[in-house]
């Protein structure tokens, strides 16, 4: 979950040859695969264009996410399992101080220390339902390649090592018990290149030249806690390193010198993911990938999508499945749901989409807690209103500590969101975009999308308004309360249709208004009801 580059140019070398061979064999061919669900969807982009986003997702608008795994055990932020092998980095320095040198205590050992001993999924998911979440997503694996569910294809999983629990089963039961749609996030396709620093060694100091543990093998574990386990099943590092170039290593999109994954690696990822889908039947799968996992050097992602869609049709008689991916072209946006990471679209999108963000860092970071750097509830509510006005959903991560709990500052933020959604959720759930998404000063300072997103951070003020519609009503969500009087003019609601009634839904009071070609002037109460954002329900011939 970090910044990476858009695909630029064309694939070269081994990657281009592999892709050409793959496309000749599979793309649009309609080939059948053992173990894959049969149905109208085939593993090709052309076939996946049949997809229609289910109404449950369009109506849900708001989901909460536990982006939680063994990298949360050190409580030291994102990409710990990579950073701890990068000499001089903050994670490397913290690892030396806390655990010792990564040649002696690697990430496999961090996993072994992770016990999740205070994890109570029922309590957390119940809290999230109260906050207004309509779906819940649990991390199934990260780039660290450690599965949080049992399967015969990856022995490095949470039932064998660390918590000794089926974490996905616990999350799934809690979500279903609370009547929420259940999703999983899958990130492990990138372990092949992401873990490459684990092959390295210090360049300076007393341990210079002593290799980290990324290249050790099963036989090296004799007499150790991990005897019988092959570290290469975790690290996947018995392969030549990627080749850096002048702008850095563009490994994310399998190009510009990236080491191309082997056929065995790709097939193992496929089997692990199918086991996840078949055993837990998630409604949503979030892929942290450009388009789909391992695309374009493998059709594994296409197979997974076709399998999930066909299974959904077979089980429900209609499409109920959702798959999300990053940095999609126009065709791909018809096939899966576009996810924008830590950002938002700047228009009403013709197809439903999602933004994913976090109130802190993706993996729990005690420095964020100590520095009071969490997103405020107001920031989250403003993002929710903005995203929904543009035909999107908001998936919000609340970082979970290594022991399975959230801290008191996070809990307070969730409770503040709860108060707002209980009072104003009518303007969010089940709504659709209006003819324009909004108006106000923030629209003059729009940040463009960078890479897969990263344009959040807009500060909204009085005068910033976002619109949604439902049941012949228009909702105007005021992202600030006027400071220069108690009247607001909503310019987008001019004389084009007659307004019959305006209600402040926080307290149900009917407000005085005047409609003209210059807009809809509404008389507000002397004091703001509640905090963060305020919703006017506008009824009449304006929708």
C-alpha cells in the first residue's frame, strides 16, 4: 500500500516474450481450466466486460477495513517486512534496537512473535456496524506473503505460526453475524520482488557482508523453532534480483528490469487465492495490484475474476460479486471496480468506484498515535460526502495493533463518525449522484490524481457543498457552517425546478427559503446542529 508508478512505455525482454506467448494462448480464447467455475465469464478482459456492479455495493457507500497482519506486530508502520532489510532505514534501525540484526532475527521471527492475544473480532465489527459501515474487509495476506487463513498451498499461515488461529474465519463470522457484506484484501502477488532486500547484507558496520535471512532454506532450520518449514515458501527469494535503473526499481508493474515471477509462483498464488474464495465466499475481493494480480505477465488474475463471477451467478442467480483493482484503463473499468488509493475522482464517474484510505498508516504505527496524527472524524465525513457525490464508495481502514485491538484515540474517531452517520446517513446510503456533484471554494483547488491516487487532503470550508439524491429528494451536504450570517445560497439549485420544502435532517426542522435564478437561499438556525457536516433535504421538482 504505497506509491508506485503508472505503466509507461512497453514491456521489454523476458516480460514481453512471456506476455506475447500468454496472450496467444489465453486472451479471448475461452480455454477451460481445471478447478475453475464454469459459466459465461472467461479469463479475458473482453469476456469480463459483461460485468455489472451489484446494487448492494452501489447502495452501501461506506465500508471499514482491518488492514491487519504480522507487520503490525512491531507497531512501526508500513512495509515493515521490507524496510527492516533496508540498511539505514527507520525500520532497519528500529529492528536492530528491538529484535537484533536481520541476519539472525528476520521477518519470519517477527511472525512467530505475533500472537494477536487480545483480538475480539465480534466486538470490533459490532463497533464498525454502529459506525454505519455496510461492508467489512479483512486483510487475507500482504506483500509479506503470510496467509491469515489455512490452506495446503502456503504452510506459512496464521493457523500454523504466530496466532495459531484462522483469522479470516473469525472476521467472516463477525461480519455475517452483524449483517454486513464481507470482503477480503489480497496483496501477496508482489512478494517475489517486494522481498528482494531480504537477500541483501549490510554494506557498512560490524555486520558488513553478512547476508540477511532471505536466502536461507529449509535445511537451515534444524534445531530452530521453524524446523520443518521452508523460509523460501515465505520469502520466495531463490531467484535473480531485479535490475534497478536510473529512476529506481519499477517492480510493481513487472517491467523495467523487474524479475519476472516463475510459472510455479504464479500457479501457487492462484491456488491460494481460489482456496480463499471457495472457503470463505467473500462478497468483495480487493486486489492491491495494477488491474489484476500478476497482470500482464500472467493471466492468473483473469482466472480468479472469471471464477468468482461465475460462482456468484451460480449461487445467487445474479451478480453479487465485487472485485477492485488500481490504475485501470477504460476497458478494465467495465470489468472490475476501480479503486483509488488515498484519493478521489474529480468528477461524477459513470461507473461505481471506490476510494480506500486510512486514518493513520496502513499498518499500525505507534508514532502516529503518539504524535496525534490520525485523520479526524470530520475529515473522514467530508471524504465520505465527496466520494459518494461522485458515484463512489469509501473504504476506511482503522489500524489494528499487533495484539488485535484499536487504541482509544481511534475508538473516539469511530464513535464520532457513528454519531454523524446515525443523524445524517439518509443522505449517504442508497443514494445516487445528482446532475452536479457539488459547488464551493474547494473546487478551485482540485488536486490531480497521482499514480493510483494520492490526491486526498482537500480542506473544505463553509460554502463547500456536495449533492446526492434518493427517492425524489435532493440532499445538499454542507461541509461547513456559514460564519457570516445564517443564510446560505445554493447556486446549483436555481430556477430550473420548483423547490417545495427544505428540511434540516439533523433535527427535522423545516427551513425558510427563497428560490431564484441566482440559487436557493436557505435561512439556517442561529446555531449549528451537531458537527462536521450538515444535511439539507430539498424536496420538489429539482431532482
